[in-house]
């Protein structure tokens, strides 16, 4: 066992300062550390220097420095205590200076460097923080969703306080560096355990992690650094938007802190229903009533679309439930408003519930001319009545019908299916 001096750095005399190793200054942020390490790693990576002991040592040294400095907690411990911070319980100076590589995750940086995986850099502690996103919603009509609309919404928006410029300190005063944590925002508690000295890092209770103490609070923002006010914000809603979709307004969210940018405003669009139309994605559905005469004889009918009425020619003999497609009368694509869905129209043959005497008379006359369906039962029953009772005759007719159905004659269900394939 080697002896330990009072200054832990003395015993680690062979170890260079981590900042020196990476060639960065003490205030370097994570991005600068990463950049410096990438350069070192590229230069000395063992894969590019097989068998080169010196390069391997340099690479190890840089990796170790980066592993410590890129971790906010470890960096703070290193800044305060030097290498001693990592020797506790680490095997009493055995091996590579008491530093344990086990459990270190380099996939982040190596992913970036060598092109596999790749991860995010952690938010630099005390560095700029982007503001939070803010969510709100807006209601629009069915038609507005199809053609797009500009809306103005009113939201309560946070801004940096103009009196204190976001510091939260009363005019003429400045926030002071928190004496408890020396502005670091974190405090390290040391305790003894079976394994040695344990260091617990927690958010500073005095400054709540900001590193600053405001003695005289700004009266306009109560020391928060922010004020809220009602703001009108223009939202351009694109044609083709669907219910529940989101419009993102960059930089309209909450202000950032320590120089970070504003978050975004996320506006959820709630689309109203239409009394006429139904919508599914880019297609519109509509039910068009036509009269029996229109269906039988064929006719021009006006069909409403979101672009206004179109004249559609119903063919003679059109069956109830026939579907027709009006191309390009649907909803525009969000990506390209020149691309549009279709409108599907179901033609319903409407049966009148009220008829004038004149119309009834004409309909009876028509029926007689078209084969007298109204007198059919009477005619069919007439010969049967001579041989059997009317109830038996009814039974016979029913049996006859059902046997015909099973002989391959098309059922009503087949007809429905046919109509929907049109
Ligand atoms: Zn203020
Ligand atoms: Zn503090």
C-alpha cells in the first residue's frame, strides 16, 4: 500500500489533470468536452493503431477524463475532490489508479464517432435550457378543416420579466451566488458506510438548483423572472387537417432559461361534424335521396359537395343503395393540397309517406300499366280459392317463393353486395 498524502492530488502525481488531458478549460461545456474527446479518440483509437502501446495509453487516459467530466455529478466531485473522489471503496489504489471502467457507457460517443447507434448528449447542468412546450386546442368547422383556415387564439403566455430581465431580482440588485453550493446548484454530503466514504449529491436546498440566491425579489414577477399575459396568436391551420391533429408553432411556448430558446406551442385541432357529410381520412360520404321516378327513368340530380352542388346524371333503372364516386371532391392531402380524396354518394330511393289523391290515382294507373303488382295477390289467390282455403293458399305461395330462392335466384343480400361494388 502506498502512503496517502494530505492532498489527494499528490498521490496521483502521475495522473494528469483531466481538463489538461482533453485540452479544454475548466468551464468547458459538454459539447466542448465531447468535441475534444472525439478528436482524441480519432487520433489514438486502438483500432487505428494496432499494437501501439503509447496510443493505447493516450486513448485510455482521454476516455477516463471524458467519462468523468461528461457526467455532471462525477465532474463536480472531481472539481471538488480530485481523483480522491473516485478512490473510495475502489480497491485501495489497485490497478489503473483506482478507476473502474466497469459500468461506463461509451456507446453515446462511440456511436457518434463510428457510426453505429448514436445517442443524445445529456443536458449540460446549469447550461441553457429550452422552455417547455405549451399545449392548447382550437375548434374549427368541418369545412374549415377541408380548406384550411387562419385562426386567432388567445393564450396566457409567459415572458421574461422586463423589469428584472428574467433574473428575478429587484431593480438595482443582482442575484447572489448561493453560498451553500457556491453556485453549483448541488451539494455533496459525505457519509461513512461499510464500504468506505459515500458521497451523495443532491439539489441545493437553499437555491433549489439555480445556484443563485435572490435577496430582494423583483416586485413585478415575485422573483420568478417571468410574467404572464394574455396574447393573441395567429394559427394557420392547413387544408386537410383531421380531428385531433396537432399544429406546432415553433418558439411560441414557454421562454427558456439561462439563454435557452422558447419551447413550442402545440395546438390540437378539434374538427366539428357536418349535418350533411361524413368524413374518413381523405374521403367524404354523403346520402342522396332520389325519387322512384328518378331511379326508374334516370334524371339529373343536384348533389351537394364541399365545393358546391354538382349535377349528376342518374341512369335509368338505378337500384336503391347504388354508390357513385365523385372524383376529387374529397379532402385535400395535408402534404399536397392538389391531391384530393373522393366523395362517395349513396343513392337512396325515397318512398313517399304522403301522397295527394291525384298522385295516388296516377300511381295506381302506372301500376296497372306496369303489370298490376297491386292486384297480383288477388289474381294468384283466385284459382287456389276454388280448391282450398285462403290460409293454405298463402302457405303454398310462401313455400313456392322460398324454393325459388334456393334455386340460385339472387337474394336481396346478393343485390346489396352488387350495388356496393359499383
Ligand atoms: Zn421581474
Ligand atoms: Zn445553492
